[in-house]
C-alpha cells in the first residue's frame, strides 16, 4: 500500500488585530496552540519574546499606516494638505491660494478745446482728437505699496451708457473754455505681474512646468515663438474656449455699429494649444500640457469619415464615443504638446486681506500703454501735455481680497463643488458657486439667497400705474457682503458684483434670473454681569469671559440670517474658570421684571461717525424667548470693535466688591 503523507491541518489566523498588545497576545496564543513542544518560554526576558514583540511592533506600525492611508483616501477624513489638494483638483476644484482685491478707479485726462462752426454761431467743444486709449494692464500703486492693474481698456474717444464719460471745463479764459477734463472709470485688480520664459525641445507627452512665484491668481497670457496663443482650460479634453475680440469692422462688420455699447465681442473658438493649471502644496502653480505630438492639423485627421470609429481593428463603430481612445496620442484631442519653441508666460500673483485699500489711496501710475488714434495734424506740445495729464484715483475702497483657504475650507468647498456638478439648481448650489468663484474675480465673505417674492409675498402686479414692483417668481435675490482691509464687513463694490453676475451665467438655469444686492450689517455691543468665585482674581476672570465673547462673535463663524442664542453665549461664559454665576445687567427698563431680563444684554451700535454701519435695529423687539433674531431683510450681526463693544462687569463675590472690564482692558 503506497505511503500517504499526513494532511496538515489549516492554522487559524486572526485578522482583527490592530495594536501592539493584541498582536503580541495572539502571537503568544498562536505559539502555544501550534508549537507547544517547540517553544514554551514566554518570560519577558526570553529571546523568543523579543522576536514576538518585534513582530508585534512591525504589525502595529503597518496597521497604523494602513489605517492612515485609508483615512487619507477619503476626502471627508483626510488631513494631509497634499492629499486634500490632490483630491480636490481631481474633483475639479482648485484651492484658492490668495484672492486679489478688486475695485474701480476714475481715470482722468485733459484735452484742449476747439471751436466748431464759424462766425457768431460757433460752439466750443473738447477736441477728442487728443483723447487717449489706455490699454488694459495699466500698472498702478496705492499709498501703502499695493500694486494694482486695470483689467479693461479705457477709451476716451467715445461715451455710452455702457462706458460713460464725464466732461467738465478744466481751464477757461473769461467764459471761454481752454481745456476740458475727461473722466472715465475702469476696473482694477491687485497683484504683481511677472513674465517667465520656458524653452521646449522635442515634444514630450503631458509635459509640466512650474511658475516661480507663489499665490498665482491669474495666467494673463501664454504665447510661443510664432505668436500663437495658448489657452487655459478646465481639463485637457476641453477643446473650445471663450475669447474676446475688439468690436470693429475687421472682426464683424455687422456688429461694428454697436461698438459704443459693446466694445468687445465674445467668441467660442476651437484650439489644440491649451493647458491646465494645478495648485501645489508649496503654493506654486504648475502648468500641464497635452499629449498630441502629430505635426498634421487635426482637421486632416479627426473629421475624415473613413477614419472615424475604425482605428481599433475589429472593433465596433465608435461614433457614439466622446473621444477615440486610440487617436488622442496621434492627434491633439487632449491638447498639443509644445515642441521646439519658447513659451512666454505672463501671470499675476499676490493677494490677501491686506490688499484691500482705503478710498483715495490708489493714485500713482507706474506704467501705462496709452496712444492717440491719429496724430496727423495735432499740435506736438498739446499732445505731450495731454499724455502727461493722465491721472487716477479710487473713489471707493477696494474689496474682495482674502488669504489662502484652510484645509477644512478646501474640503468643504470641494464637496459642495462636486455635488453641484457644474450646475446650479438649488439655492445651496448658487451659494457654493459664489464661494468657489476663481480668485481673480474677487472673493465673497458672506452670501445669502432667497426667492424674489419670499421676503414680501404681497406682490403687486400693476407696476406701470402704481409704481409697485412686480415680483418675478423665477428670480432670486442674492445678498452678499465682503471684507475691507481691517476684515470688517462691507458692501461689495460694483466690480465684484459684475464679476459674480458674469460668472454665474455659466452655471445658472436658463429660466433663472439673479438680482445681486447688498445685505445689511447690524453692529452690536454685548453687556454681561458675573459673580466670581472666592479666591479668584476678578480682573483675570473678566478678561477670560471677554475672550469667550470675542470668540463667540468671531465674524468667520457668522452667516447672514443667523440669530443670537443668548443661552448658548451665557453657557460659554458660565463655564469660564472662576465664574460663579451670570446675573442680568442693570438698565433703565421699568416695564419688565428681573426674571424677564436676559442675562446677556445685546445693544445696537449704529453711529456711522464712529465707524458703524449706521443701521438702526430694535434689539428688544427682535428678542423672543432668549433669541435675538435678525431682520426680515437679510442681515448679519457683527461685533465690530470688541475692544469697545464688550462690557463685562464683576458685580460681586464672597467679599461683596465689584469691578468692570471693557473690551479686555480696565
């Protein structure tokens, strides 16, 4: 009878061990069960225990890193900045490194006067032959050194409702004007500008280059040696981009007649010269190009009916496919790879809250590209005086500048961006879109949206005869606020509003109408009385309580329409070390008993001369059941000056003495 080897029994292995102790205990148990005669010395000092503990150590480390890697693969639980940035951009959201400040400047120039007509019927008018055209990109500087750039052309040659020009007499002799002053307005954006050169030899699929500066907010231009423009796209498969062109007879003879109201036309063009941008964790921006290495134009390869759907031998027709997977490396379906050329890339970088400057502070012109349409027959002296008369000033503060997003902000904005799927259907979608607006268009601090008739549903339909507004059931009112240079809430200027309107046009439903309005800011003060425990320093306890109030009203934690829950604030104060109790503050109200008074008193600060918003609000009437509600018109509470607007008072302790603190100081 042939010999049969004994069948080995399967050893039981447990896969639930996660830490050092469980690994060690199970290894000991494993040795006792399966190797009882081989090893039985489990003393801590034995050599066998050394190897068991070393194996447990390795298992514990591996288990930790496996768990950590799994956690980092989930956006909601990821903590590493590099992981969050990579996943965010995989979902299509680009983290904001910095947001530039936006605003408007008034641009001035003088022109000589000229007489039109003859005899006694002549009329003196400004000679617009001397008017300048200043190209976009004029470099400006504020009094505190922040650099700004104009984002649109300023043409004093014409005036329209789209781009109005104000004309006033600047100099006169007697009653006869000699010089006129022309004024126009232009959008400005903060940030420094830099140009870099990158040389390419042979074509390389998916080549990458990194810009030298951090916090890049905009790629202004990218051109090669042949003068071809390279365009930034959201993804390499996007082969169509929007481009603007001057509205003149050469570009579109039919529409050139409307150049006074539409000086530029927006066109959709197809291009293979494109790139995407990728934000790195070191703050630098990376440009990524396509894989196309064919020298033949796409028009000769892709549209050929004989080639469509037949590139893969024996495969069925690919007419229903978005892209031919066998052709994207031979053609430029994913973009062209630069080769044997030098790319000249001009970009803008910088931004932040400190780029929000005060009014009348942007005055200096660093450089400007100005020209006169036709200099034939013009007086050289008057022409030189005209070109030297160019001046700028910002009448309103610039707003919209903010710092980089935190890792938490990137995760939340990415989740909102992914759920929206490039469409704005719900109110939350629109709010997420505004917060995700590219930084070169500005940044919004607070946003709130309601239906046009939601606040006042009593709509009147007779707008012509009665003057009452007709509500549009498909319209939405977008209430927004921004930050100024001191991170105080302020109304957003028209430049940012126009950018929001244009940006949302790409995502809104065709039936939706959007009205962008300013929300109301209700400035408040806080008063509270506390009893301290015996043995505690009253001053220190009061300062700690004031810091709790400051943290509670931190503006980053507040949104439009958010009420003040006095019980929550009172609880936070009550758990401060050294606080024994909170008592209602004394006031002159004789209509309510002590039991009806809230333990925290909220007051309205409205003196505009002191820097407040000037909005009056009846806090007492708005307080119901210990909750201070904001107004029906979208508004937000702001504790603007904590150093002056928080009054904390110790009314007594075991000794019966009292002290008062205001804003953290005595």
